[in-house]
C-alpha cells in the first residue's frame, strides 16, 4: 500500500523558516515526480513546486519563486520543502503528491498545516 506522510508543519513567526517533509512508503520513490501543493483558507489548491526523478531542475509555481526550495532524497524516500522568510500568505495546508511520469498513477498525502502568525 502506497502512503505519503507529511510532517514539519506548525506555527511559525513571519520572517522565520520552515522545512516540510514528505515520506513515501510502499513504492519505489524514484519512479515518481514529487509535488508540493498548498491550499489556503477559502482558496483553491495551488501548485507550489515539483521535482522529477530524472535530475532536471525543479519547477516552482509563481507564488513560490524565490523563498521556496524543493529537494528529494531517493535513498531515504523523502521530499522536502524549505520555506524561508515566511509570510502570512504562506498560511495553508501543504500537501505532497507522488505521480508517475509514465502512467495514470498518483498518490496524495493528508496534508500538514502551516500557520504564519506573530
């Protein structure tokens, strides 16, 4: 059974940093492109970033350029998202997704809440 488990969310002050993690179990990690999405209160879910298993540069959504860094560890089966200089607008539930580049197969995590507040 394939599962994704996010961690690292919580309360952070504006200007601080946060590192989210997403661990895959039950499947071969380097078969999947890994994504981070987020959904702020009252808004639609939006793409934050993704990273493929092929070693090419990560892709960032428009709202994530500059302060967000996505990475993956194919040995530990973990994807991470570093958020620096957090802003109130970063308050959201952050979800990870694993999607096969070759077939219609994808999995979602349950999400981790990030609240930016002083």
